[in-house]
C-alpha cells in the first residue's frame, strides 16, 4: 500500500511556513508499512487542489491532505473535496455544537464564519480533533482512502494518532514494509556505501537501501517490502552484516541518535556532562536537552562569548587569551578544565571559533573552530575544524563534531567511573 501527501497553503509555497507535517506523516506511515510515493505542495486555489486530488487518486492507495480546513476565505479544502468527489456539502450539527463548547471554555462564542468549518462533504467520517475546531475527515472514494487533516501541526498529530493510525491499520493491504535505520557518524555517504557495497549488491530486490546525509553524520535506512519468511530471514542477515561491517561508525540504531547514545553511555558510567560554548551559542546544549531525561546526565552550560566571562566563569587565564586568542587550542583546553571545576562534572565539552560571516583573519579564517573534551581523570583531547560555510552551517558542523568527539571519547574511556 502506498500514499500521496498533499500540503495545501500559500504560506508553505512562499516559504513563510516550513512543511514539517509531511515529514512527520511520512515517518508515521513508514512505521505502519505504508510507503509515500509522492508529496505535493499546492496553493489555496480550488482548481489546483482538485487537480492534485485527481492526480494522486491515480497513483496512490491513500491520499492525505493537510491544511485549508479553517473558517477564512482561503480555506478551500472542504469545498475542493466536495467538488472532486461530486457530492454536496452539508451542515454538520455535531461539529457546530462541539465548536460552541470549545469557544465557551474561553468565554467566547463562534461567529457565523465559523459555520463554514461545519459545511462538510457528504459521506464524511469525522476524525475527532481534541485540540482545535477543524475536524479531521475520512472518505472511501473509488476504492481509495482519502484523509483530510488540519494544517496546525499539534492538531494534525492529535488526530493522526490514534484515529488515522487505527484506520490505516484496519485497511492496510499487501506486505507490511519493514524499515531499519543505522545512525552513523564521522564518514560520508559515499565512503559508507563503498564499505557495504558487497552486502547491498547481493540483496534481493525486495530489500532497498537509502543514504540520508547530514553534516558529519549519515543515516542508512534498510527497507523490506515482503512478508515471505525467507525474505525476512535474508533481511535480518543483511542487517547483521551491515552492523558488523560498519561497527566503528554506527552510534545508534533506529530512534537511538548520537545524542541519545551519548546520554546512554553517561548514565551507564554515572557521569554528568557540562558544556562551555562560545561560537555555537548554546546549540550543543540544545541538541543534548532535546531528549527527555537529559537532566540525568547534563548539568548545564556556560555560554561565554566575551573574554571576561571566559576568565571569570571558566578560569581561563588572561595571559592565555592575550597570547593565543579566544580561538585556540590553549583556550579551549582551559575552558574545558574550567567547566569541570565550575559545574562539578565528570566530563566537559568546550568550543570556540569563528562562525562568520565576519571576524576572520588570514591566520584565523571564518570556519576555524577549536573544541576540547576533558574528564575528571585529567584526560584531555582537542580537535580543530576548518569548515568555511555560512554561519548556521558552521555552527551546526561544530556542534555535530563536538558530539561525535565526545561520543568517541567516553566510549574509548571504558565504563570505569
């Protein structure tokens, strides 16, 4: 079974809003064994939406739309669905009564324009929206499953799980797609592809491979489109072979990202992490704290842009800064050691560099970044990065490399406290 996704809204096309909905839905569909064959972003125009629906109907078993279910004049999804399916729109009293209750909880009342959200295509099955006024909708039209969801991400997610998920599980046909992801760090996609080429070249056609690169990181996804026991056995053999071949590059599998892998090791060791950031401005700390439970192993961070903060908060010597500058191996070593003392942690990261676009010199160009990792036993390692991209890419590259270096540092250190 395959799917087509249609994102409706001028705000997506003109770049005012980033379409995170489609990416999230695609991942959820993949977990259900449903592959996405195409994704469309279309304008708030009646004919354009109808054309997208008709085009998707000829290619997909499941059509999911997001957006265009609000009460304003540019919200045309209900009308477009009715026109495409050639059915009338009917006033849905239950939806109206629910809307009245929602507004009453804010001591308000819906306006006449809100009744537009209750004019739904005939034959609709309502998918309850616990977080907003626009209901999700399901139609079984010409042997295809058509689902329409609000564009507001938290409303869309609240309808998808559990309602859409249960619906799709009940109608799923064909082999259930299996997917496994290896999260790697430190090498590029072409290198990794070469490493496992002998494995991938011998795999049957029902097993496919995808390489999803990021800065200093690559996710390798291995998919299986078969329910045959013999193919399931081969699939497991392929996963085991890749796991063995790429052992030194794999930091985690499936949901275990680099950040989660670091957290798991720190918890196992009973260590707390402290971070001293300069050029990354807290981005490394953001990556660490994006995962629930990070307080078990993350003590905090000091963002020390100015010389005064490096000296007063981290104990970096004034002479070091004057002699070598803020962007130097000597300074990041003292920053890391200062973070250990100040935050009373077992391991620390420090980083200082020139993210750009200005501030570079001949000796220290934009993109030059130094980082250090130190632990309470006195062990210190440093790394120099020189990646001249735009400011945000330089920051992301520095943060990713800092975490990769930390992962290798605490892995190599063993499990002794």
